[in-house]
């Protein structure tokens, strides 16, 4: 396990490996741990600024409260606790990973980029879908909003969601035009 309480958190050239929980509290500072060789099991982050994380494998996001969230992983990106993002959450799985932004989570806008995986977005309140794209053999996409869901621009809902609403896509909630 790793615990850090203080200001801005960043890393040098070396990768960070934490097999337990990395509890990071930067207050109003940013958290930037973007070495692609990093290996986290679970990260809990608190910052009113931007949190940027990279992982060489799977990463789980524990209970967190952040301004902006940028997560890139070669494997799965999941939430094991409620993740509250006040502005934008951008989640990128570059290999055959799945993205699951759920468990009571919230965000202003969610962007999800998966390659050969599944995307599941389940929020407790209103959510704006930014870009949702996938390469390869996308298995499924599920969007569930506790409130309304909308697109950051009307073209996003047409470009990313409506043409892809097929048996492997599920949209739950009320779309706000």
C-alpha cells in the first residue's frame, strides 16, 4: 500500500508499482502519474485539480473525488468505489480491456476509448457523453444514467451512439436534447 497526503503529486522517470491501494490526496494540486510502465492495483485519488494515471495492466479506481480524470491502461479500467469527477473523465483502454465506470460514480462528461473490449458507463446523476469509440471487435456498450444523458454536441449522440445502437448496445435513462 501507498499513502500520500500533500500538494501536487508527480513522478520522475521511474515507474511506480503498488500491489495494494495507492491512496493519493493532493488537495488542490494535480496528480500526474503517467509513466506507461506504472503498475497499480487500486488507486484512490482526491484532488480538485486534474488526476492523470497510466497503467501497464489493469487498474481499479477506488472511492475518489477529482476535478478532471484521465486514465490510460493497457488492460481493464474499473471502479471499485464511487468516483466523483466534477468536470471530465477520459478513460482509455489500449489493449483488449474493458472500461467500467460505475458503482455510484458521477461525472460531468465521460469520454471512453476501448479497443476490443466493452464499455459500461453507469452514473448516479446526469451525464454528458463526450466521445465513445472502440477499435477492433467491440463487445458491448451500456450507458445508464440515474438522471438524463446528453451529448457534448448533438453530433456526438448521432456519431457515437445512435448508429451503434444494436443488440450489443444498451442506453438507459432519458436523452436530453
